[in-house]
């Protein structure tokens, strides 16, 4: 089994977030012991904001430790439907579509997902195997 790591968990470690760093670091380490760690272009983009160059991002997220995986079209379709459901239930636009793409990617490919945003992922991807605080 492989594990996608949500941007918020990676950023906890990379920005030395005092509240979440230890939990996030431990969750990543545990997942790496038993599975391949995966990120996609959305996660890469969200994490890259704090870096000057692409080489710096690749140093922080080395490809030999964090496999890059494209988001399948099936996941994009599922993300769109989940986002539509979210908006119809009164969800705010402040919850961006990228979060749904990350969850749908994990769901379609059968990955686990490490995240601190359990409520949304459980609501819209109930069969998704989550690792949460």
C-alpha cells in the first residue's frame, strides 16, 4: 500500500509548526516504514510556495523518498462531483477544489492519506483510509 501525504502535514514539518510538527513527522516516518510515500502536482504546488527555486523544493521533497504521481482523470471526475456535492450542501468557496483532487486521487488509486483535515475527507470519500490526529 502507498500513502499520499497532504500538503498541511508536509508543511507542518517543513515550516517547523510547533503545534503539529511532532505528530506530522511521526506519521510520515511510520508510513514510510511500511509504504511508498506519494505526492501529486497539487501537493507539490502547495508546498512549493515557501521556496525560491524548484531545486529547493526537490531537496525538501526528494523524489527517491516522495514519489510523484499524476492525478488520474477518474480522480478529477470524482473530485468534481464531490466538490459539487459540497457546494450544494452550502460549502464555502474558501474550501478549494485542490483538496477534493487530493482526496479523490487517494481514493481512486487506493492510497492511504495522511491529513489533518479528516472531516472533509471522511464526508466526501468515506471509504478512504485516513491517518489523522
